[in-house]
């Protein structure tokens, strides 16, 4: 820390000492000025006159009041201004008690707003100048009287300039602190969004494949003794589902790797082109699934394709888990104007663990995906039995910028 910084810290820690030092300095200047007599164009002479006792008393009282200038700026200005008026009327007009009033006016201007500074400054300037011109022994046009006018104006102007500079510095500091808080909040928001996205992807992958593994393992356990060939086929499906789960988990976790890592996966994210493969995994688990698609999808953004794929995956997983035996599912992906409509319905009877009644994260994850793209999601039971998931995804998402 430099010497200047240490001095500033010491002044902030002991404000009374600074005010007392300023008051002592002003008192010394006033006393020294009271011994000086001007000689017109030949300069000034020192010691040609001696101040009266009343003038010395007024100087001492004015300097003592300056000790409290920062704690009670307005009262100190009133006291010093009154003492200066008394000096102008009764004392030696060259005794500089007005100097204390100028310092007090500077303090008021540096600690209040501009409107208050203007009003108080004009009032102080008018009262002191009028007292010197009308009540003093010198002619009204004397240079001492004009000096009172000039010095009070300089004090108010200097105080206002200091206040303006402090306000600018404080605004810059607050703006920097606000920008730092905004950056920290943005970083925390991005981290939270990334964690939510990864958790959503992991849920979709794990829930889908574990549901298939659970169904196929149940089939294998049921037919192991009577139909070993069917049990072997079910175990093969279990193996395939577990391998697919591991591959997708590896791809999802690979997103956490740093950019440029050669071990990071490079395969594209799943999209609508893999709907038939997705439906085939459910068909192999015993759930009849029909897929219908209409409209071109070659120009769809990757985010929209991934969201549509995950919505279908989670909806079919819910059908597999909650619709009951004998249920059938239908999937339709239709391009309607600027939107993609994804619909998954089933005709299962459902039960107490239906998707709309549980506390799982499947429907919540679908809604978060759709909301992130600016779309809408509607879920609920169908009239006559079954469940329906309907999502509308805009092709031009909120994160895209329009082209010319």
C-alpha cells in the first residue's frame, strides 16, 4: 500500500482529526490575513495593523464551528455566516472571518444536491455581500466587498464540482458491482440449466432402457422353464437394451468432457430419423407401436429433432410402464406450418400409477423441453380410456436468429 493510500485510510478512520486540522488551518489563515494591509499597486505590508479583540474572537468562534462542518453542515454554515455578518457590520472589514463561511458553504455544496446548493449559495452570497456593502465602513464598490461576492461563489461552485465527481465515481463503482453480480448470476443460471439438461437426458435414457430391460427380464423369468427358446430371445433383447443404454449414457456423459478431448463422442444426437428404431425396441418388448409421419423434416433444427425424439421416447416408456397389458400405442409426427406436432396416444386402461397421477420426472422433463423451445405441451387421459401426449414445437426456436 502506497503512502497516499495509507494517508487516505487514516483520514477515513479519524474524521475528527481531519476536521480539526482544517479548522486550525483556516484559523491560521484568518489570523495571518488580519495583519495584512493592502497598499494599492505597491503590494501589501505585514504588521501594519493589528486586529481588534472582537475580530479575534469572531475568528476563533468561526474556526471552532468548522470542526463540526461534516456532521452538521447547515448549522455550521448558519453560525459562520452570522459571525461573518457581525464582522462586516461591527469589525474591521478586512478581517477575513468570511473565509470560514466560504469553507462551510463548500461543505454544504459537496454534501447536498445541486438545487439546495444553488439556493443556499445564492442566499449566503446575497446576505454576506449586502452586509459588507451596506453595513461596512468602506464604499460599496470596494474591492473587499467584491471579494466577498467572488469567494462565496467559488466555494459553492467548488463544492458542487466535488459532489458531482463523487456521484460519478460512485455510479461507476455501482455499475461495476452490478455487472459483476449479473455475471455471477448468469454463470449460476447457466450451470443450473446445464445440470437440469443433463439430468433430463439421463432420466430419458435410463427410464426408457430400464423399462425395456424390466419387461424382457420378466418375460424371460416367466417362460424360462416351459419355453427356453422364447426366454433366450427375451434375454437377447435385455442384452441389446442394456448395450443401447450404455452407449447413450456414454454419449451423454461425454458431453461433460472438455472441448477438444479426443475421447469425446462424435455421433449425432438422436432425431426423428431414428423413430422406427425406437419403436422397434418397444415392439420387441411386446408393445405394439404404430408410427405415422407427414411433412418434410430435413430442415429441422437439431434441438427440435432431439426434443421430439425424447418426447416420443418418454411417452412410450410411460405407456410401457403404466398402460397395462394389451395396450397399443400410436405415434404421429406432423409438420403443420411453422410447427411440428408430436402426438403419442395409447388405449390402455391405466391404473393408480398412471403418468398423470405419479410424482415422477417424465412429464416434467417433457414440459421443460417443450418450454425451452417456446412450444406447448398437453397431456391427459383420453375419453374412453388411454392417455394422450400432444406437443407443438416451433421449427424456429427462440435461440435462433432470423436470416435475411
